[in-house]
C-alpha cells in the first residue's frame, strides 16, 4: 500500500505547488525556474522582481536521520545562487527545517535528574511519614500525630 506513496507525493507536489509534471520537467533543457541536481529532489529559484530572489531547496527528498540534504545537492545549489544576475540584491532561502538544531541532551539529562530527585524526596517523605505514624502507634500517641 505504501510502496508508491513517495512517487505519488512528488507528482502531486509538482502539480499543485509548481503547476507542472515530471514528464514536462524531464523534457525541458532550461533549469532557470525549477531544477534537480541529483535527480531526487526538485529545487526552485523564483524572482520577486529584478532585485529579490527566493531559493527553495527540496529538503524532503534526501532527508534521513543524519542529513537534510546530500552533499552533492549542497554543492550544486550554491553555484546556482552565485550565477544569479548582478541586479539581484537579496536572496531569501525558504528552508522548512532549522539551520541550527541544538542537541538538548544536557537539558534532558538535567530534567531527568530533577525528576529522579523529586521521586527520591517524595519517596523519602512518604517513608518518613509511615515510620513516624507506626512509631506513634507503638508509643500510643497516634491521636496526637493525627491531630496535627
């Protein structure tokens, strides 16, 4: 059932986001608007006037747990930006993932330590209450402890 979901997703992405199809893109020799570098992802460069360009790298096609885009894709995107006309003054990158993603291992470890410490303190408090209650019962002052 999920065998062709990626292929169908790419077809629908191209159709509804870029108003084109895979067959049309494969037959076009110009890569001024939407292009592929490695053959797996479709990136675009859109002009918002003569001085502003929006670059949209495809961050879905090559993503895995260790990378967002493959090295050849990075190496191919920057020459495209470098070859923009001299009239371009601003280049806006549309990237759907954070550029810097902090590893929160230290914060997670601190939170885990605090949670463990809280459990230990609560457990000790409960144990101390039980011991105090049982000692008061043996001594005969359970009513005094219970009254406050």
